[in-house]
């Protein structure tokens, strides 16, 4: 009887452990699944409204975007050069953001040092093309909802409303988070399509070139079909935060 009782307890403990594992997996999976499902149901109008509100929250953290008139003309040329007919808007921020990030609706945010601290626009072009790959690798709204939390996602699903606090929290995370790495093969293909050599971007990421060797080697076969920007436009863009 003792043996039977012992085996019975083991079965109970085993079943309890199994159910706990299933519950734990469900708790990890559920928020992501709800964020993905809710994002798929958000209509274009609501996306635009959420994107505009999120943009305002980002500007609360970073300050108003840089807007020197001559530089804005240059950045418009850069948009046309790298993203023709792609609906991308480039915005340079005066503080907080280290490299690049993106918002729902096609806005790519640029940290001012990417514009000010490099001699040529090829470095900036590399960062922008990498961010465009991130932007197109998934629905940006999923990131908003995943960071907002399960309660906020459920509220949007049931009422169509997303609270200011959820957007504020996501804006702060967006600005401070490290960029997700982009596979070298995809980035090399994107830069080749855009006619941008990867070498200077590669050395900007790693001065030694050790961790970016595939990009450097790819530069031998990727030529520039045309300059990323003319010298005068690049000089103007580097002054975008001066006035």
C-alpha cells in the first residue's frame, strides 16, 4: 500500500508539474498572441491616429525635430534617393536617440549624431536601410501593443482606445532600446539594390571591422550607381539641428 501511495503521489506531482508548465507557456504566449491579433484588426485610420500620438510622445522625450530649412530640402532628396515611392518620412531628432528607430506609418527617426559625426552620407544611408528592413520585418503596431501590455491591448481590442500612459511607456522604450540586428545577407542585398556601398557603414559600426567583415567584403562587388547626396546637400543636412 505504501508503494501504491507513493506512486500515486508521484503521479499527482507529475500532473501538477505538467499543468504548471502548460500554464506558464500559456502566460508567456498569450500576451504576444493578443498583441498580434489586435494589431491585425487595427484599421488604417486608427493606426494613423495612434502613430501621431506616439510621435508626440517621442518628441516629448527627445525634443522637437530639427528643422533647418536648407537641411529639410536635403533630407527630402535623401528620402527620394533611398526610398522612392515607399512612403517613408525621415525625421532628425536633437537628443536621446542614439541611432535610428521607426514609428507606425512609415516614419524613420534619426539620432542627430548620425548626421553630424560622419564625413559622408553613406554611413547614414546604411543605418536607414537597416532600419527600413526592421520596419518591414513585422507590424510596428505589434511592438506598440506588446510593450503597452496585455490590459492595454485588450482595451484597444474591446473599445478601440489606447491610453496615453501605454504610448508614453512605448515611446521611452523605443528611444532607449538597442536596435535589433539585421542579417548581413538582407542588408547587403538592400544596399546593393539602393546602390550604396556597405564599407563605411560597416566601419562606423565597428572601427576594427572584425564584426562587420561580411559587409566590408561585400563592398568589393557593390558599387554606387549615384551619390547618396551631393556634397552641398550633405553639408546642409549636417546643420539640420543648428537652427
